[in-house]
C-alpha cells in the first residue's frame, strides 16, 4: 500500500442488531474492521460515541484523521439527500435521525448516507460485478428484499431520496399479506428469507400426504437455511419452494427490466446461495414476461462481493462521491 | 421573436397512420406545422424525400438550413442510442430502419430519435407540466400505453436504448391477454383506449340484466369515446369501466413510484379527458399500494401540452440536447 497521501474511507453498515464498520482504501481493500451493537444505546449520539472510540486507535494507526476522505453510512430507510434515517422499523431510535450530521460532528469528516441496498449497489459498481456498468439493478435477498438502481452511471435516489424500494412493489395483487407493511402480494413477502420460510411452511401444510426432510422439524423451527439444506439433498418440497420463489422473482425482474432496461440484474444475499435452484426459474420466468425487444439481453449475475464485506465496502464507496 | 441568430428545431412525430411535423423555436412555439401519410411510401427514404419537399419552403422562409440546430424524431420502437426504429409493429417499413441517418443525409442536419413517449416526456420537461422537475414519470394513455421516465434530470434510456416500456409491465399475472404481444395482464391490456373498449364490452356482456346507454350500440361499435360520453351522462356501467381502469392504473403507478420516487406522474393522451372519473380511482389505489414513506408526496398531473402539438414539440425538444 502506498504511504504517500493515502486516501482512506470509513464504511459503516448499520443493521437492526449489529453495526459493522471498516477502514477501506480506494482499491476496496478493507484494512481494518469491527462490529458493535446497534441496540444498546439510548441515543444515536451515544452509539456514534462508542463507534468513534472503537475506531480511534485504527484511525491513528492509519495516519490520523487527515488520511481520511470521509465516512459513508448504509442504513435502513437512509435518505441520501438529507443524511437522515427516517422511521426505520427495525432500529431502536425512532423518528428522523440526522445520522450524517451526528457522524460529521463527532469525526470532523464529511459523511454520506444512503439505504443499505443502495450502498451495496455502489459497492458492486466500484468493486464488484457491476464494474464498468452504467445501467444495472441490484436486488438484495436477505431478511428483507432491498434494491439499488443505477441508470446513466448514477444511483436513482428519486425526488425525495427514497427511490428503489422494489421489495415493496406488488407482484401478486391480493396475494400474501406482508408481516410488517400489511401490503398484499409484495415481492418481499415471497422472496425474502422470511418469505421462503412462509412458503415452505405453507407447502408442508397444504401437501400433508407428501414426505419431506423438513417434516423432521416443527413448523416454527423451519427457516430459509433448513429449506436450502433440504433442497440440495433433493427434497421435492424444498425444491418446489425455490421454483415458486424463483418464478415470482423472475416475473418481478421482468417488470423492473422493462422500466430501466439494465445491462444486468445483480442478486445479492443469503438466498443466492441456492445458485441454480433459484436462478433457473428466475431466468425462465423473467424471459417469459419480457417484451421480445428485451429478451436474452439482460445478464443475471450473483454478486462477487463477500457478503460479510459488501455492506461496509458499499458504504465506504459513498466516500468517493463526496464533493 | 428575435431575428438575430434564430435557433430553430424541426420536430417529427412518426405515427402508424400519419406523420406530423413542425418548426419549433426555443420557447416551444410551433411556427409552422404539417402532416403527411406514414403509409404510402415503399421505403423510409422515399418518405423522408416527401417530408423534405414539404418542409423546404418553410425552411427557406425561416432563414434557410443554417437557422436550424437539428431535427428531433419521435417514433414507435425508436432507439435513442442508434437512431434506429426497430421492428415497429404498426409501421409499414419492417426490420431495423436507420431513420436518424436517413434524415441527417437528406437535411444535412444532426438528428436525434427516441420513442414517442420519451419524446413527449422531453416536451413536458421543457415546455409543459414538468418544467423544473428532475424526477418524473410520463404515462401516455392512447391507443397504446407508453412511458418516459426522467431521473436526475435525464431520460432513462437504459443499457440498450429501450427503457421505459411500462405499458408492457405485468400488473395482473394471468390476466387479460394482450391482442398484440400475447402477454397476460399487462398495463396496456387494460388502460389503453383499446383496453377500455374491451373492458366495456366485457362489463356489458357479464351484466346482461343491467341497463346502459352503451346498449344502443353493437359491441363492435363501442369504443373509448362512446364509453366516455356515456360516463359523463352518469351511465353506471361506463362509470364502472373508469373505476376499474383507474384502479389498475393506480396500482401500477404505485409500483412505478416505488421504483424511481418521482416528484410527479404526468398523464397524457385521450383517456385523460375523463378527468376525475379516472384520476380519483387512480389516486386512491396508488396511495393504497404505496409504502407509507411515499404516501401523499407524488403529484398526479394531467399534461398541459395540447395533445395535437405535444409529440411534435417533444420531438423538437430533443434538438436542444444534441451535442
């Protein structure tokens, strides 16, 4: 690593339970990393105080605060324009939190904030599978379903900073009720880890005559990991869960493609471990629903970034766009 | 009008039956306008030859070709990147037509081409309801349903130049079969003039006991205009057609809003004449399907541009973006 004028960034990924952070150089190498709890601080200021204390030794070792260009933050319901986190249901701090301001005040560094999926898209564009792409859609398939949309080389933040909530678009009108939003038939209700779990429990209940490895567990014990493990062992019901999930995701992607005509759709997160179990139906039904002018053009790619690093990398990448 | 260095543009709107054209100044005033057939020329070159002959006197009167900055063209399946029209089902010329090149060769002026809905969005941004907006979605509700999406102040063309085919997104999986594409449940199958007509015929057939002004016509005589006329006279079935159409459009718009979070959705075209008959259900169901962070933020606006002028204005507006 060059020691002359090192330009470093700090990436902070605020999740519902833990917050990951790291010091990242311009090549996307994480030089230092750590984790603190997101839940044990009464105020966001106290939370940032602890984060600062935790990072200080590493900042000093890297050459002091002058070696840093800024701080990037990924957070649920993060608003890029205002640097605020607004009514994030899974964080302990309620209302509108001026997180970028709090961070800037504590660290004396400029800070940029966006939602976690947008941060992942920026990371993918700078260091991952979307290098060199000007038009792509990133879909994160984790506990929830997030998205980041890049068009003309820039993230779409929209009028108010909240663009790209594709997990909440309605794919099946009148369909499954979402446990959090109450909406019926949203993408997240089916293609998140929770959605996969619900589907598995439904299939097991509705096909009582059929054997399955998953019958070794109580319904409430079943989760996306168990479904995956059963599927790779050839379990029919578990495989059908992926076929069903993949069909819904594929049809949703067709709609997204007809919106922004991306070069690629990049899938990220726990569910992508299923590989072709998921990708095959996704591709089939995406192509089926596309207008002919869009067919066989869109790359369907699984993220190249290590899942544990992506959010921190993506958040830190926001630093290079700071003015 | 200033006579010093006048900067003029030519706008050409190629439709399935006729082609409208006009000479437009930078303020969006159409100084000259005309129409020729789109159907009677064996080659696109012969078509442009006639267009050139028709425009030549007006070009000379405006100060000759030197007074013109360029030519903008709106056309079905128009590709901005390549300047081509590709497999447009309702044009007489088949395959890939290098229309921008043909125009440039004939007129010795730079030419830009995009699809008709994108051209309308550019016109709306420069001269209409979207002046000053950086993020909006234009939906054209005519014989078909088209769209133009502006984000960060620029039209989204996508990777291949075909972005923004929102009329072909699937809103009701397994729903009504589209007469042209064969897809089931696309927005255009319901919210185009043809879609409204089909809905009206279905309602009349499925509710045989119910009286309606539309029963004065044979099913094959019914069109969107008759439905409109019956609806404003208070006809129940005709009003239900708008309620149904508006619900589907509103739910679709909710999905589009969660994609790009626009400041406004601008509706354009024949169907918008219905005013509140359409807008009320559109707004109701759009808001219902939106995540709370998007609610009561998005303006729903009917285009300010005269329908007969908008396509020519929009096409001409492409000229001001020519490099």
